C-alpha cells in the first residue's frame, strides 16, 4: 500500500505511543506495585497505584487510535478484484456457513466490524496486525520463528493451519515444507480471499478453505500436523474443547499439534496485565483461556505429552522450557502448546 506522508505520520505516531506505553508506562507501574509491597490481591494493588489510570487509558485508547488510522488509510486505497488472482493457491468458500455468534458479536481487538464483514475488513486487519505487535512483525517474524523453531523437521504429507486469517501463518509452513499439502482454515471469507491473493503473488500453493475449526470437513487421520497462531485465546471454552477434539480426529497416529498462543508466566503483575488486556482489548475469551489448564484439556482430548513451552518472539522462537527471559517492558507471554496423538 502506497501511503501518503500524512497517513504514514499518523500511523508512526500511534505506533510510537504504543511503544512508550509498553517500555515506559508499564515498567513505571510495575515499580509502583513493587514499592507498594502489599500484593496479596494483585488486582487491588495495581489499581490503587497512581500510574494505573494512565496505563489502562493508554492501552485501550491507543488501540482505538490504531484502528481508526489504519481504517482511514485502507479506505483511501481500496483493493480491487480480491480473491480472483491466478496461481498455485486454491480457495474454497462456503456461502452456507453460519458464523457463530461468539465470533460476530464482538469487535475483537477493538477492530470496528471485526475481520469478517467485507474485503476492507481484511485489509484493515492485515495492516493493523503489524502495528498491534508494536511494529516488530512487519515481515511476520513471529510466524517464521514459530515454523522454524517450534515445528519439528519431518516428512509431513498434510499440514492444517487453523484460524489462518489472511495467511501469515500458512505461508511460512509452505515455504519450509514445500512438498507438504498445506491447508489454511478460517471462518472469515474476506481474510481467505486476501490470503489467496497473497499466496499467489508469492507463488505458494496453499489450499485455503472456509470452515469452522471445530468441523474442518477433513477425513479422519488424514493430517500429520495441526497448527494455529493466536487462535485459542479468541474462542470460548466449548469451542476450544471441540477444536482439540477435531484436531485429534483429523490427525494420523503420531501426528503433532503445535499452537502458538499465550499462557501465564508466573509473574503475578504480568499475568494480571494480560488478563486485563483481554478485558480492555475486546478479547472476551482471553481471561478464560489464561485461567484454563490447556495441557489438561489436550490430555482429556486424547493427546499425550501435552505442555506449554516458552517462546521469544524477538527471534529466538521456541525456548527449551516454560521459562521466559527477564524483560522490563510489557509484552505478550508467547508460548507453544505442544502435544502428540498416540501412535
């Protein structure tokens, strides 16, 4: 997108504001909480600090500013012919698919209208996704690191990427495993049309399908690897349980599950900040996801060796264990949920 100087300046401003919220306001609030000393109730301790209103206000307000400026930029540069590109990628949409109410009733991430209404929604999501990550994911570094460090090298026949969005997680899977059939599944037709076009432009033969991650339509035991990035914290618990059951069903014996998402780190203040991030960022299912025992849910679905492994999005990717590096700034507690279907 060829943005004007004014458009770039507005986006740079909100990006800088979000960075100062992360690297200045958050550590200042952390210091106030530490000095308070009485942290038996971490929520109460954080809320009574003088820095808390600024932290809470800037988190939600900067997110709203981000989507406003991104939407204005995308509206000024509309896309044409979405989903009509030619190339190795394929696209299958289901006009009869009923989107669940839990998906359509919320403007997730505070993005007005969500990602599913029209093609502009997908364009807004694509541009906004870079800024949501504080500008550190311009070339989808997170997703490449996930593919390169969290997915074991194997001879995969078929890989399914659930909640693929506009394709940012499916593309690196196809690049690393070019001989595998890579299928990207998502509810949002606009995102899938965008994913299809981007894959064709890159010469990547990814098969994009509109379906619910709880019911992919794929055959039993037909998949060797099921992945997702930033999906499970955005779906309610019943849908999550059904998604794990679906992954178990479609995986072949010995198949792998690898979900990149968020979990608690054990740092009480950081964990509180993440819980409240869900509240302030219109991610209603995040607190429940963070509170749940996801490895136990995997085990209940029939998986073995289920566990969280820490992930450093700055380039290192998957870390040796569930131990996060010391960091002063606010950041997402990235982690990989790993499990295997018994052979």
